[in-house]
C-alpha cells in the first residue's frame, strides 16, 4: 500500500481486537487494511476475519487479486460496531 498512499497515524480502539490494522489515504480515500478482524460487542468477541467461503467477489488492483466480503457481512459488522449510519447506507443501497 505504501506506493499508493501515505499511512495514517495509529488510533487504537478498545472495541476491536484486530490482529493487524493499518490505515492509508489513497487519492483522498481512506483505506483500512485488516488481518484477523475481531469486533467486541456487549462483551462478546466476533471473529470477522475473511474466510474462503465468505468471498463474495474479487477485484483486480494493479494486478493483485483482492477478495471481498459481501455487503450483508459488512452490514452485520457495522451493526455490531454500533455504526448506524453505515448500516442505513447499506440498507439504502440493497433496498433499491
């Protein structure tokens, strides 16, 4: 990611137990890179790490194949995080 954009300063959040989390800004867009993504919600840890059976689609970025999870997975994650505006945004996109 370094050739594409500058890393953002680290800002840890106790709600997440993610093993590796990096933030970058690429052409004005914030990009999060995560490995071992875990959300702590109401005292329960939710393992959100990408599993092969969860790959919904792939995109190609500069010759690299990037697997992506579904919007449904991310809606659930945002709900666990309490990010209601993100949940509403996904609901608005999927309801069309």
